């Protein structure tokens, strides 16, 4: 912090107070905020050049920006990225998406600004970026969208969200391997015991190296998959809302409960079941029904047959 401030003083930055920050500094259109948490925000015109030619060599002592292939070569090797959307949303489908990348595709996606969908706050931007990703990848992507009616049916068979997710991940992997059969590896976020996906894979998928890790969205293929999943989720959420003449909010907030209660009063349990995930506690709460205690663990059994179609 001291070295950075000294450099900014040398370069005639103007300092100002910023909440929760050691200092804020600005010069023309470049803004730098050094937060007490240790986070440094560099934004505005000239941000990239400041990081590359001042921050990294003079303060951090290491070069990372623009050196992704040096620091993370695996990200540029052929592999699949798998991610989901809608898992924590009361309304809407569960969507699992996959994307294949190699070195050229990874570079192109990075230049497009592809990143974890959770970092994209605009729904429109997520939708637009999803369409651009599809154009770049051609046929090398796959999406399974499970609308609430089908989701509730499948959850009744699996009795466990992680098993349902593992089945969905495995199905996307199998579908993508029909398009890129020589792909050696698949990467997804670690949401449960890795053996769940491995068990759900069929013969084609059992030959692939399956990797799961936390914060896998930092990988460009997983980030692309997360945007594809989010785009499909948003599209279907809107269509589901139109079907019940309501705007369905994301998440599981008080607003979600208010909308759910209104749908329940108007269309009953079946109407709510057509747009919402029945196993959420919210389902019984908005209908004024007893909230069941957490279900006990059920041993993993035989999985239902995975469908061949892309979308339910």
C-alpha cells in the first residue's frame, strides 16, 4: 500500500476519501481504490496499461495480466466446461450447460469478455453474451433445461438435488462427446462428491478425465457454460411467467414468496407446481401447508435413463 501510494503521488494522482478504503486516487479517467480488505480496484481508461506497466512490475513483482497461457496452460487445452443455473431459484427451471474449448476458442472467448455469469449483473448482457458464445462455438455446446413440471417429477425419483445435478452434468458430457468425441477432459464446479457424476456417466463418458474443483468458473470453458445456462434460465423464466400472467423473480427472497403466494391463491398448488420447485420449503410456506423436516439421506440407487433430447 505504501509503495503504491508513493508511485501514485509520483504520477500526480489526486487523492480522495473512499468508504472502507485506505485511499482513493484518480487521474483523468483512471480510478484506483485501495480497500482495507486488501482488494485493489483499478478501472477506467488506461487500467490495463497501469496494471501491466506499473502495478505488476513495481508493486506486485509478478506479471499475470495477459499471461493466462503461462500461468494456467490447462485452460487452453481441449476440454469441456460444465455449469448450471437455477439451482437456488424457487421459480424457473434447472439448466445445465456445457461448452467445449481449445486454445483458439479460449482466446476468442476471453477477448469477448466471457467470465463467470455471477459477475454479470445485467440480464440483457448475459442473454446477449450467451448468443455470441453459441455463434463462436458452433455445435460445440449443449444445454439441458428441466422445466419445473419435469424437474419436480425427476426430483421425486432422485430424492436428492446433488444426484439430479450429477445426472444432468453427466448427460451434458455424454451429449458433447457425440460432437467432440476426442475431447480428453471435463471440468465442473465441485458441488458434491465427485463420484456422483462418475457413476452417472455411460460408456462414452467413462473414458473422459473428470475434474471437479471449487471456483471452477475461473476456467473459460466453465465460465462460457455458466453464461449459456444463465441465458437459457432467464429465457425460460420469462416464458413461464407469461404462462401464469406474472413476473417471476429470481432467487428465494421475500418478493419471491409474495409472488408465489399470489400464484397459489389464484391457480392453486398445481399452478404453483408448474412454475416452481416443489421441494423448496417456500412451496409449502406460501401455500400455508406444514413445512416438512429435512429428509434423511437415501442411498444412491439406480439412475433413471438420461434423455437424448437437448431440452425438456
